């Protein structure tokens, strides 16, 4: 291929635009519109109607357009078909006379069953274990029992033999050898109990039912031990887990015996249970009834209470009152209270409608309160060095649970009854606390003033009043009291709360009432509350032990105060934030504030109160970044700060906005995404200035946009990401050019060209190494498009920026076997062709491009042609190096690309350029690597172009272009 003499094709862009603009075709839709509601035909068919009756149907107007989705369903949709089928089916005939009654019972049970609004015991388990702990050493007895306890032989039919055998088994259970483990920590104790639970499951799985029962009995006996009384609620939780496991295993075993051959339905009755299952069930109850000690007998029978369903219909209803009465024989009031709680728990699972036994349990519990002040309990507390208030809190989980069961879906008058009962007991604080926690918040809130009066009359020494106000505050946070009483309620509550001496007790209660204050009052009351919290928590740095509660206070304030001008105008808000001295906690608090600000701050702001406070918060987040900070954490912090920067606007005071960006740059210098955002903000500020001035700058605004350019030019080099620098240099250069800052634009573009050699061959993208070639190519193409409107510098010669870019591309170390450099050369040809036109494709208002500077000067056009010839020569030399077999596909692609560029931008009327175009077409198709469909469409386009008046010279070229296939 010989060297060619380049000449650009003359273009008339306006004429081409008119030629290729699609013709507007008038479309008549009639009444149809895609957004018009579709009238759906609704056909109702009634089957089996009386003679003479007609089916009713309603349909839309026939003129409505057909719905394409409905047409696929043949006029009916599946849901309508199912509904019609179910409506037409006759009711199924009952197979027995009791079916209707069973249906009614099932419906009643569903109505009475515990719903999702009932808080299950499992949700309280973790809280109890975390709250009731001890550092005292614990002990546990492991009973090893002998192996002589066996089930009666099948041949033994005499009742006396069965009884004797059963008694022997129970004697073995209770008199077996034992091993006592002493000096166990709380965690060791919990691990031992879990081991017993696993042993129970393993014994059951290996058909050692007697051993399983022995484990349950001995675990139940542990509940009579109150030697470490502070741990008793947690012990109750751990051991009742074993009882629950045992009850489930027994029920499932009997269920399985009834499920042969058909599975037993959930709503089974006694008639559905076979004799073998009944006898097995009775055997379990007889074994349990033979247990000598009251407490294990009570707990184990309660654990399998549900199995009464296998024996008779009223078994549960008869058993619950009996077990309730048995609890009266337990002497220790704490042990008795938790036994009642377990019975209520089991009762709510199997028979939630039997509220009488729940009420009886509660009344019996109230009767035992007198024992607390008795000598035996007082001696026990003195021996274990437990104060009465601490002892009373041990009852809370049991009483709370019993009252929760009683109050579940209870009518409002029941609360009134409970309040009266509290008054008869001299406003027992423990009971009053549980009542407020058990009933619906709406019921409690409506009587908030009455409860405050009752709290004030309680004995301070028995149960702290601040705990009572904490329970009341939880209800008032969920439901609103009468509006006229709210201020009185807050004042009365805070009189008690502010007198609490213990910082931990104080903040636990204050944190609850903050929500009530934020919900119903203004910033004045909230500010007063914050001041009181600071006053209590600052001495002796008490706040260091209360970070979770203090964070909760911040979250509740942010939930109700979304106007940050109001929030930051509180005098004590920022001093409150200063209590967060721990770095990690302080940053988390600042992040929560920023998240709420970004979410709820709708309007742009220039409020100095907000700006100063938010800058302080953002600086706190920024200063937490160090060398060990994870990239994800840096990214999250940067996004929050960027969200703040985007919300700052000083309106037409552009100089103040620029000053803010200068301050922000100094403040957030360690977070690169923030610096990038600041550069974008300043560029946007320059363009906004241009819009206000309508493109004609005054002396003052011209100086201002130059200051904006200087800001960007100073900031960009501090960025570490090479592509961030490249793109921002180019963008800032475009902004400077739009504002007629030619020297600044020139500096930006020269800086971009100068750092091209720094681009590495691979970069990290989302944690993975990727070739930088595609990113670099995108940037260069964008850069080339900008150079069309950039005028040449009078001191640097013709096309100095284009030549500088191409020189950098030539010297850049590209990847091996890469065609990127040649593709850049091919991309530069359309730019050079566009520069040689009399009128440029696009220009910038009030900026004289080279078309004006040179005015079609032959020397300028000659320089362009020489540069194009040089580039084409480089491209052709590279094509020659791709003649080897492994490079033929690349050669074909490059040749086809150059062919398209020459045809679109070159003047192929010259013989050499025309011949080169044909040679490139043949080369691209020589080995069959060119896509046939592309070739066909290209030929069709050239034929179409040849029909235009100014393109007739392409007719000869088209005739010489032939499709070739690989041979």
C-alpha cells in the first residue's frame, strides 16, 4: 500500500442534519390512548339457579379496545374460573353427625388461639438470662441411677404387679447414686444444664425412657434450691427448657402411635386415639403421679399437660385447677411464683381460653406477698446479703408473664379491677409495675394520671419509684395520654427521675421519658431534659458507662426533630454530644445524625447554625479516619459528608459558596471522594455564574470564574486516583472554556496530557485488577472531542494540543499485542477532518475556535493534511505487522475501521485515497473474519449515499467493493 495524499471531505452539517432527520408521520389512534383505563369484562355466572332465572352479566362497551393480555385468556381469567368453580361446588356431606360440631369447635379454637400479637416466652428468655446473673459459685447434682428400673413384662397382667413395678422404678429414680458438682461458674452451670438436655434427647432416642424421666425429675428438683437467689430466674429459664423438651418428646411419641396408618389431624378428638396410645399416655401420668416430692411432680405433670387431649375432652380443664391448688403447698414464695408462671405458660399454649385458672393463679400469687415480710424470707435475704428491692425484682419475670397471660385480649374494665386490687394491697409497687407492663399501652395511657397518684403513694423502700415511672414511660411512648394531662404527667415523672442518685438508674429511666418529651413537647422542654441528663451524667464521667442509653436518647430526638435549625438551636444539644468521648461511639452518633439530615433535609440551607454544627459533626467523622480504617468505612463516611455538601447553598452569594468549599477542602482533605465532590461543586458554581450572566461576564464575575478554575487546578493534583485526575482536568478545562477562561482551559488540558504517562497498565476496580486500556481509550476519545473547540495558543504553534496528545500516545507503554495506539490514531482522523471544515460541527458561544482564528488558511489545512497522512502511514505500517495467522482477525477489524473513517471523512474523489479505501475493504474481507451482516449494511449505506447529488462519485467505488468469504 503506497502512501496517499489526504484531503478531507467538505461537509455541510446543516444540510446533512435536514437530510437525516426522520419525517414526522401523522398517526390516528382514534379513541385509543395507552394510558386510558381499560374496561374489563366481568361475567358472573350462576349455576343451579331456579327454573326461569337468568344469569346476570355486566360487560364493558364493545367499542373499547381489546386488552392484549385478556385476549390470551379466551375471555376468562384463571382466578375468576377458580372462584366460579368453588362457588358451584355443593357443600361436602358430613361423614358423621359430629362433623358440624367439630367444625364449630375448630372455629372457636381458632378464635381463642394465641395470635401473633402475644409476645412469646422465647422472646423473654434472652433478656432474663442477661439480666439475672451472679458471680457466686453454683452447685448441681447429677444422678447416676442404677439400671434395674425396667418396664413391666408384656405377660404381667395383674394390677398389683404393675403398681409394684412402677413404684420400684420411681424408687430407683429418686434413690439412685448421685454426684454433686460444686464451685461452678454461671457459664459452667448453663453448660451442664445444656448437657443434661442433650442427655435427655439421647436417652429418648435410644429408647431409655426411664432414664429420660429420671433426668427431668432431678432437674425439676433443682428449682427448689434458692441458695443463690439472684440467679433463680435464669435457673428457671434453663431448667424449663429441659421440661419443654420432655413434654414435646412425650406428646410426639403418643401422636406417632396414633398416626398409624393415617396421620392424626391437628383437631383430633379422643375418639381418634387408639387404645395402645391411651394406655401409654396413662402410664406416663401414673409414673408422674408416683413421684414423692411435690415440686418435681408438679413441674413434670405440667410439662406433659397437653397429653391430656389423648385421654378425655375435659382433661386439661380439670387438671389446671388441680395443679394450681397444688402450688399452694410450696413454702417459698419465689419458687411458688415461678411455678405459677410455668403453669400459666403451659396453659396458654394448650388452653388459652381457660382464663379462670390464670386468674386463680394470680390471686394465689397475691396472697403469698405477705410471706415476703416474714421472718424466714428476711433471714434468707440477710444470709445472702440481698436487699429487699433487689429481691422484689426477682419476681418481675414471673409476675409480668402471669399478668401478660391474664391481660391478653382482655377488656379495658379488667385494668380498672387490677388497679383497685393494687389499692387494696396498699399500692404494692411490684404488682403495680407488672400491671403497667402487661396491659395495652392505650389502656394505661388513658389512666396515666391515676397511675402517677398510685406510684406516689407506694412505699419507696420496697420497690424504687423510678422503675415504676420507667414502666409508665414505656406505655406512654406507645400511646398518647389526654392532651390536657401531658405536661402534668411529665412534671410529676421528672420530679422523681431527677432525684435518682445512681447515674445508671437515672439514665435508664430518663432515656425512656425522652421519647414522651419529644413526642408531645417543643425544643424548650427537650432542651431542659438534655440539660438535666448532662448534669447527672457528667460528674465522675458517669457517661462512660451509659453510652447505649445516651445513644438511644439521640435516636429518639432525631426521630421527632427533623428540622435541624430547631435541633441545633437547643443550647444543650451539642454539649450533650460532647459526652460521647469514646471515638467509635462518637462516630456512630455522628453518622446517625448525618443519615437523618440527608434523609429529611429537603431544602438547600445556608443557616449558619446548621452549617457550623454539621461541619463540626462531619469533621468528627473525618478525623476518625486513620491508616487502619477499612475502605468501605471510608466510603460510607465520605458519602455522608458529600450528602451534607450537596445540601449547602448560599443562593446568589457565589463568593460565600466558594469560601465554604475552600474551608471544606481544608477540613476534609483525607477523604478523596469528598474532594472530588468539592471540585464538581465549584465547577457547577462557575457554570451557574455563567447562566446568571447569560454568557457575558463582567470584570467581577470573570475574576470569580477564574478563582473557581484556580480552586480546581490546585485541588486536583492532591487526588491519588489517576483517572479521577484525568477526568476532572478535562471537565474543569471544559468549564473554563465555557466561561471564556482560555489560559486556564489551556492549563487544564496540558496538565491532563502531561499525566497520561502515569496511567498504569492495570487498575483496581471493586477490588479486582482490570486492564486500564478501555478506561484510557474512553478518556482520549472524550479529550479529542473537546479539542475541536479549543483554539490554538498563539505562542505554541498549530494544533499543539493535538500533537502533544498524539506524542504521548506514541510514547505510552501499551500492553503487548494491543491495537489501542492505532485505534487512537484512527479516532484522531475524524477530529482532524472536522477541524478542516469552514464551519465546525459545534462551537462554544463567545469563544473563537480555530475556524475563526485561521479562516480556512491553506497553511492550516496543509498542516492538518500532513498530520493525517502521517497517522494513516502509521496505521498502514501496523496493519502490515498483523499479516501473521494469529493476528489476521485483528488486521481485519482495524482495516474495516479505517475503511469506514476514510469513507466518511476523506475525499475519495482522489484516485489514491479511493484506491486505498478499496484495498482496505478487500483486506478486511480477505480472510473471512469480517462480519457479513456488517458488510452488507455498509454496502447498502454506501449505495444510498451514492444516490445523493453531491456523492455521485461513490457509484464507481461501490461497484468495486465485493463481498468475499474465507476460503
